[in-house]
C-alpha cells in the first residue's frame, strides 16, 4: 500500500504544508501526518480513514476513488462500526413527541371544565338566594340587572327557562373567552419560535446550502451541538471569526454557543449523521439528508 507516499509526494509537488492542508480540509494535522506515514491505526476508524483520505486526495488533485479502493483492498487497523442507527433514533424521537403533543392539550380542557363547573354552581346559588329573598334583583358578574323577581303574586315570575337560557349564554361567553386566550397563547408561542427556510440546496461532494432563519428574538442565537458518536464541526461568523472547531464526541456533548447581532453564521459538518443542531430551542433539520451526504456546509442567514 503506497497511499501515504503518493499523497505526500502530491502535496510536496504543489508546495502545500500540512498546516495549510489542515486549514483547508479541517482535518487535524496529526491525522494528516498519520495518513502520510500509513499509520492508519491512529485514525478513529475505517469510516473516518476513508473520509480523510478522500478529503486529502481532493485537496492535492489525486483520484480519491482510486486511493479509497486501494485502501479497502488491505485496510489496516481495527474497523469501527459506522453509524447506522441515525434513522431509527430520529424515528423514536418523532414517536415520543406525539403523545407529548396530546398531553399538552389536557391542562386546557381541565381548566375549561373547571370554569364551567364554577359557573353552574354560582347560578344555582344565585337562583336559590333569589327564591328565598322574594323581591330582590338577580344580577350577573358585571352587576347589570338581568331579571327582576316581583314580590307580588300578581306580577310575572322568573321561569326555569329564563334562568337556563341565561346560564347557557354565560357558558358560551366563557367558552369563547377561554378559546380566545388559548389562541392568543398559541400565537405568542408560535411567534417566539424560529423558522428555517432552505433558499439554496448544495450539490456535489462538498455541498454548501443556504438557509434563512427568521423570528430571531433580539438578534440572539443560542446554538446547541450534540453528537451521538464523533463528528468534527466548525462554526464561524460571516466575517470568518471562528467560534468553534473541534471533533465533538458524545462524552463532550452538548456544546453550546451564544451569538449576538450576527447576520451570517457558517457551519462545516464532517459527519452529519452523528451531529444534532438546535437553534434557539428548535431542532435544525439538515438541508440535505445526512444519510445521502455526511459532509455538509451550511450558510445560516439571520433575517
């Protein structure tokens, strides 16, 4: 196997240093050196070895597929299991959210039923009081006169139908008020949640997509990165200010980053199947299916 020697010769012919290659490929220098020395046991495993060889070969102008084929003919070191559980993990999360959405409705229904019960008891109490006091006036919650109970037998009497109609009217008003408050709360919650719109979906082996994020309160972004295994990730602002650039592991998760007053944030993800991104409390979905493209670049435009 002469993979390392071929890569090194191609790099030196182009006058490229390992430091420059590390910057362009985002692969740590010690891994690049290990590839040149064909010391593949240093790499995290076969999955990452093939990905790193491909990035290295592309950067120095060699045929990546040919080198990877040569590597697979006699791969050294121990092979680590490639991530295959991503889809099932996502499905289990979606299944778990469904009953949670149903449960969130129960407190609203309970409050409405409790209000109705209080209204009915109040009307029963008022009706009993009116029958005991004879000529007193029956009033509603706004102290407006609605029914006059005459003290003389010759005047009209309050009928059960009158009380029932008024009771039903009050119930309807209370239901409308409760529904209005619920709608206002849902609208407010919706306004506070960010939204993501894919304006450009990347193509090729190193796709770069553009996503607009709207409804960002006070121009503040709270980014949470969580890895189910290992994935190197870089986060930069629009003016190329590097906020984070590491290989994120499950033990080191989550990594949280706060960004103020930035209109552009760039992500470079080496293994999207292993990395979950949450922005302002909402899960960010990759523009391209991670099972199709594990390497993705994402430009986030804050509106």
